[in-house]
C-alpha cells in the first residue's frame, strides 16, 4: 500500500493554501519541511501549535519531519547540529509521527570522502542511538552532494549503522530524481538499496535540465521501480516533491497550479503498476 504525502511547501508558503490544494488532490499527509518561509526546526512553539491545530481541523497527518539534519559540512561542529536534531525529535511527539528525514553531510571543499567517512558514520550512529532511545525512526535520503549521493555509499551507510541499530529506527528514503541528477542509474540505485527503503520521494528528472518532470516523464525509471516495489509488497509513504518550477538545497517550488498535475501523474503510475494507494 502506498500512502500519498507531500512536501506542501512546494505549493505555497501559506499553510492554509497548502492544505486547500492537498484536499483537492486527496492527499492526507504532509512531510513537514517549512511554512511561512521558515524551516520546521526554526518555527516557534506558538507557530507549531497553530499549524498542528490547522492540520487537526482538516484531518491532515504527517508522514515525517522533513528536517535538514545532516545538511552541513562534515567538518562543522556536531553539538549545535545535535541540538537541532533533538528539536526534530520533540516535533515528532507533537505531531504524532515517528519519522525524521536526515542526510549524511557535505564534503568540505577540495577534500575526499576517504578522510571523512569514519566521521560520517560516527555521527550517523550517534543519532541512530538517540533515535532508538526516543522511539523515532531516521530516514536517510540520497541527496546531491552528501556522502549518500552515491548508491554504493548509501549501502555503506545502511550496513554500517545497522550493524548496531535496527531497521525500525534507521532506514532509507529512495529518491530517483536525485540519482539521475548525480549521474547514477536510478534503477541500479533502487536494486542496491531497496532492502532498506521504507519511504519514497517522488520527483522525476531529465539529466541536464534545470527543473523536474512529473513522475514517468523523466529518466528516473519511476514506473519500473514502482512496479518492482509493488511486487515486493511495499507498504509505506510516497511523498510528492515535484520541483516543477525549480529546486535547491532548502527545497523546491511547484506552485498551486502544477501540484495537482504532479499528483495525478503519480497516481497514474501507481494504477498502471497495479498498486493500492490512498
């Protein structure tokens, strides 16, 4: 079963506009990255309370806290970042989700991953241990420029951290467009990492273009991957992150006019793959 969710800040910074469009599309979950042009981890307690009330009023839940944890250079201090990580855990409890989206750090300029690989693993393991203590689950996304932008390094992260942790507390997000953008075969990325994948981000990409495509119209091989996931009995979230008007390190833009088209395109892919979805 695929449960649809959305990075609703791609629709609009206005949370009420986000919810209006999601309700039109029949999407009942949000991956909470930002509202009011402010990152989820930087919102005040009052803003969080107001947004939670708005979600409850409209029957909208959270698929994950779409945090930026791990989107700093690996040589930057860890403790301040760990404090922000703990804020993400607090918000899980406020919104009733156990999922936190994370990343595996950027490389310093003119440096190599061989030098920093052990530091990446140490930081990831520390967060996984805290996640287990707090009863939450960390979802590592394959993202451009981080240690885990290469599917083989994603395998390294998953195998290394899961030597000491459990899949219920540390797992993988699969984003096909990010593999295309980074020059990797998304189907091979799926084959290498699907055993740990519990969550999809749905956008499609044609290598060399500046904006994304709706699912099935790029080089992300989404129809083939979804069909294989259905055959494997996938049961989890698929979060729309269309990037149809652009995207960058802090998020993307699709707009209220194009977002429904992205949802319908993905529903078509799911239908053709014989998937059940809600």
